[in-house]
C-alpha cells in the first residue's frame, strides 16, 4: 500500500513582522526547511553601545538537520545583513540574483567566510528544487537592482512572497516588474500571498524612480557651486541618475563613504552602471577641478554618526570641508527612528552655510515600496486564497489586511502574525495558527553576539543617564578593619574638583556605613556583600536627598594582609588618615 505524501506546511516568520528590518521567514515541511532572507535591524535609542540587531536563530539551529537552503529576495541589509551570523552555525547554500549575491560575497569577505559558503547566482525565471520545495525567481522593482519575488511550491500549495517591491513601469534598467508571470500564477491558483506592507498606509501609486532623475536635471542646471548628494549606497539606480545628470551638465563625480565606494565598484564591475568612464574621478582628485565642476556622491542620508556626510557636517571629514557655496542634496527619506539624527545633521550643514535640499522641499526621493493601489493590483492578479502581510510595523500589517478585505477577501483568511508565530497548513482547507517558537532580538556588540542582554542594557542606560560613583576601601583580611579609604571616584555624576564638599560628604557617609555593626562578630565583619549593600544604600539615600538623582553606586572592598607585606596595621590606618 502506497504511503500518502504529507501536505503539511509550516510558515514561521522569525523576524520582520511588527518591525522594519530583521527579515527572515522559514518554510517547513515534514522533512525540510528553506529560508527566505536573513537581515539585520539597527539599534534603538535605548540600546547604547549596540552595533546591530539580528534575529534569534535558536529554532533553526535546533532543527539544523532539516534546513536545506537560503533564498534571498534582494541585497538590502535588512534582508542579507545577518547571513554571516547564521552561516557560522548552519552552512547551507545561498541562492540569489547576480547583484544580490555579489553584495553577499562582499559581506562574507569581511567576515573571512567567502570560501566557506556556497553562493549560487540565479536568473529571473530560474527554478531551484530543495527537498519538498520548488522556488522560482520573479523580477520585481525596488530601490536596489535585481530585486525578486519568490514563487514557492510547497506540499500544501503555491506561496508567493513578493519581497520588497513597487510597480515601476519605467525603471532605470528598463526591466519592469513581471506582472504577467504573477497573473499566470494567479490563474493556476495561489494558496497564500505574502506581500510587502511598508507603504500600506499611503494612498495612490509610488512614483517611478525616473522622476528623481528629472529633479536632478532641474537642480543641476541651476546650481553654480559644488554639489554633494547623499543617498543610500545600495540604490545604484539613483547613483546612475546622479552620474547621468553630472555628465549632462559637465561635472565630474567623486564617490565618498566606504559602503558607497564598495557598491559602486561592484555595480561597475558587473555592468550595472553606464557612462561612468569620463565622469567618475577619485576623491583625491577633486582639488584639481573648480567646485562648479564637481559632484560628490556620499553616504550619510540617515545621519549615521560615522557616515561621510555627518563627518562633513561636524567638520571632522579629512578630505571635504563644507563651504557656503556648497549645495547638499539629501536624496532619501528618514528610516523610522533616524529623524532626530538627520535633523541634527541638516542643522549643522545649514550652520556651515550650505544650501541644503531635502524631500520636504523638492522631490529628490521616491520610495522603493508599493503604495495602496499597487498592493491592490498584486492582490487582484494573484487572487490568493489566504493572505499574510509581511515586512512592516504592526499598523502596516493591519492596514494591508484592510486593503485585502476591501478586495473581498474574508477576514478569516487574513493572518496578522508576530515574529515566532507558526501558521500551519495540514492541507489547503485547514490553516491554523500554532504555537510560538523562540524568536526575538540578538544584540551584536563588536565581536560579541548575544552576550549583551536586558540586564547589561539596563546598566548601560543607568550609566548613560545618571552617572557612576565608585567607592574603594581597603580592609584587613584578619580583623576586617578599614585600612585605607573610602576613596570616591565620580564619572558622569559630578565633576569632582567642583564638588569637593559633596565628594567629602559621600566619603564620610561610606565610612560610617562601613563601620556600622562593627561589633557583629568575625563572620559579619567579613561578609563583604552585606557591607557593600549597607554602603551602597547609605550613599544612595544621601545622594538622592541632596540631588534627587540616582547614579549607579559601585562599592569595591579590597582585602589586604598587612603582615604578608611587612606592614603594621595601625601605621597603615594612620597613613591613610594623614
């Protein structure tokens, strides 16, 4: 008797839902798992010292024997940035389009992993079979080259994952989104659509990228001084338009910022950029031209602290100094959370006399994400049975679900999930929400991955907002008497030279607290944790009463054996008192 093949499918978003960034989704059958994307997100304001946030890979590591491959929709950091961290634990092949794989290869080189991972370039229309899954790459448009949707044939049916996309009928590379293929899939039957929700709140259509080129032409024709354009380094179509406008108006282009230099180099090598030979020059050569002949293409459109444009604004860039004759064009929209840093950088540019042009003034940026009418178009031609909004904060997912309802989809067929939620199909008629698997944030701090948790972040926030008082005391290991100190050190609380009276009073409070219960017997005298707690509480009460502030208080007690060093205990006490 033949064994009936399982039609079980589990869709498990491990990141990217209820947030912008950190995108990763697992598709699991009875015996196989494939992954779509593996991105990072950037730290929030309440994560001091953190470099990046990556998904929690615990579920994948626990099921590593089932994981077959990684499929990438495009090369943005929120879709590829966490790959090195996953691939250190699970070595699987990675599939993506040419430009995407080139960016991944650069990233793996930075981690000394390029020779350890199998990277496979696919073309649009190619099909890859991995276990129970068949994956087809479909061309889309986005703010980066070679973006793709994925048509995933699963044991339960066809799932279409749009990736990040918009519908651009006049893209820079003249390769519009393949709506025809999506419609064909819709005619054959799509079990579930997973679609980008980032711009679900916005009415109408997203403007074509070519509209920015027309704006550049208009601006370049009027500006007489040096032009500095900040944009996302990955948006090579935007960079291409800057180069085209520069060539049209007789200017040379220099590229500034490490990520911008790297990506432009990759794009030129792979043939994704044109007309660069007589236009691109080295940043070192800009002094050989009049400022009116120069355009600088730079990173820093998000006000990142160490980016090239931020360093120009703060006069710390070693090659470029902002002058009143400069025009700075910020060709990007703020990523949520970056508004303050961008505003601060813009203010600094104005203070240096530059003319600053940004989206609120002129159309120097268009989004790479679909607005409401484009989302309706995809829903209408794909005609999915079920719908899972992805890639967006919670309100975006809800709004996208509402759009699907307007088009006639039953509310019970729309699933609003969070990271770690499991949507399971035993067959196409019975999708159910299952248990929560482990998912969340893993914090990257330098070379440390996951070793900074909530307690460490709490302490960092405490130090950042309230400062630190360190109290150092030396005691006799035999008698428990105080031999030296208390010495008080303040960092981020008060400046010691200007607050000598307070520091002196803290010293006295610590001294009295240390000697409290001195007759409690030898065990009590050497219970240093209790002593530290008494000192800490006494100092905290005094400081709060005087300042209404709560600095972190760190008592340090050092045991000394005077006899072992040939010292007399009473002499040490007398010396310290002097």
